[in-house]
C-alpha cells in the first residue's frame, strides 16, 4: 500500500522526463529532415533571389525548432531536478527516531496537504504552504499553475483559455480520444444560441462542430436541435444544455484531462491515505438507526467498512 500511495511522487516528473525526451527526439528528427532537404535541393537552375528565398525559409524553420529545443531543455532540466529532489527525499526518510515520529512525518505531511489543496482548488494556499515548508521540488505546483486561468475563465463562462490549452496539448489529447475540446466548442455554440445569434451559431457549427460529426454524431445532432428552441425552453432533452451546471461539468472534465496527462491521481494522496487508514481499522458495520443513536459514529464514504465506533 505504501508503494501505491507514494508512486505519484516519482511518476509525475519521471513521465514528464519521458515526454520531454520524446519531444526533443521529434525536434531533432525534423532538423535532420531539413538539413537533408537542403542538401538535396537542386539550386543549379535557380536565380540568386530564389536561392536566398529557400535559405530564408529553411532558416526560419530552424530558428523555430531551436526555440522549441530550448523550451524542451528547460522543461527537461526542471523535471530532472524534481526527480533528483524526490528520490533524495525518499532516501533520507529512513526509519523514524524514537519519539520523533511527528518530526519525521512533518515534510511528508506538508507535501500531502499541498497535494490535497491543489486537488481541492486552493492554489494560493498550496503555494503559501509550499513556500513556508520549502518543498517546491516535492510538489506539483507547476502542473496546476497554468490550470488556474483556465478554471477561472470557465467560471466566468469563457472558453478561450481552455481551448488554447487543448491546442497546446492537442497531440496527447487526441491519443486519449478526448471529448473536452468538443464539449467546449459545443458550449460556445450554445451560448450563441442563448444570445439569439442564430446565423453566427450556424457559421460556428459549420467551422468548429462539423469536423466532430464522425466521433460525436448523437451529441452534435442534439446540439443542432437547440436552434429550434430558446434558452428558456422546458423541453427536457434540450433544457439541460442551457443550464448553469454545464460550466461546472466542463471544469470537472478539464481536471480529469489535466490529471490524466500528468499522471496524477484523480483523488489527492491524502484522501487515499485517509481511506486506507480508516478501512484498516476494520470497524464494525452498524445500521443507520444505530448510527443515529451513536453521535460518535463516523461515516467514511464508499469504503468496505462504513463507520467507526469510538468507545
């Protein structure tokens, strides 16, 4: 169990290192292809102006690749530092000294609390605790830093930042058959219909929703049908598309993809520890009536043993 709950500590930076190495290889392969193309270019029949144009085009591509490689190097270096810091942290833990369990667990507990705060959406509090505890390389603030603007914009009914995030991670999202971008596009379409901008909605659907028809045809057909309704419709199949909870659903879907892409657990590690600890107590199962009679009975959620009696 200990190995299971501690695995995200090393998995997150290690998987990031693997992705950085893969991205770097892709960039280097592209550089090689450009050089080979340049070597095989027949410039004998070209004018000086045409040759210069070809060289300028190749130079721009190489400069773009250089910028990408510089970014990859920076990300790779940061992830390597996190890996090293976390390995050293685990190595130094060892066994607690006698009567020193609390101090032995202090940094680990701070790390678990930061992770729980990040999963709960309290980024500023997590950042403050990280700074006070000096555990920057042991937590995943960098993963959630960019997510703050996306979530804030979604709460204000704006999909711009979320769509930009999808574009940035398009290749990795596509492998996971992601539905987030489609849902964001559909929400923007719904908002145009809500504002009675029907012609703009139709144009938007042709440009941004039609390409998804082969994958999400049923959802697309339902979305297109709202053109015949208003935002205050009481028709069941379409009423929910205009409801406020659709934005909260988008936030939850975004977090799911954020966790998946960065190999984070959907639950905080603190919650996993807590559930495992309470379950290990093996408290007796009591009826709901007995739980009402015992004010100290504790409900612990969907666990094997559903409550704990304190004597």
